[in-house]
C-alpha cells in the first residue's frame, strides 16, 4: 500500500524558513558600520620655508634619530622646496630630526631639530584603525644652516594644509 504525503503545509513551511534565513542574512549585512575613514589618514608635521630663503635650492634629507640607535630617513633628497612634511613619533616626548643640506657644489650643512610634543591617541572606528595626533609644545635647533624655527600651528592631525612650523634658513652663495 502506497501512502501519499499530502502536506501542502510542509512546502509552505520550507519556503517561509528560506525567506526568514534570507532576511536575516540581508539584515546582518546591512547592519555593518558605514563609517567613512578619512582618505588622508597620515599625520605629518609641515615645515614651511620663510624669510630670505623661501625656496630651498639645495638638497634636503631628514633623518629621525631614534632612542634605540636605529635612525631612519623620513624625507629624502628634496630640492626646490617651499615646504616639506615629516611624520612624528608617538613614543617619545621629544623627536630629534637630523637635517642634512647639500649644495650642488657638494658643500654640506648639518643641523638637528628638537621637537617637543604631547601625543594623543585618536580612534574613529575599528575599520579605520588607531592613529596619534600631536600638540607641538616646543622647538629648537642647532644654528648652522637653520637660522630659526618657530611653531606656527601646534596641532598636528589629518589636516595636511596646516603650516605647523616656520623654518628660516641662512642665505649662502
């Protein structure tokens, strides 16, 4: 004897289950965050040349002098500059930057810049990742080629247009 399964409700229940699963998947995908991370997420200090030498014709290389002795180049062989940017550390209260100026004739000048700062962790979302903003609290330098350096805008953040430091260089022939 053959038993016929006349359970139209079973098909209806299966269709309802599939619909519910599809709705849950759609809801879980739609529930992801939609925070837009900034396109410019670099935090760099901007140095702007001022005074008699407002365009650097010489070549400039900047090294970060690290406490553990492993220096690193943070700006390499810039020439014809009116400004340049360098990253700041987030583990030291004072960054030491070694500036090497080299003329076309091969003459070299070396200066060291000391940037005192406070570091602030900045967090927008898990998708964007953490970063550090800085407040410049002091600046000094040796005075070989650098005549003076002053803080213009102390807050270093994502805004790449801020002129953080004014750099005055000694003119030479």
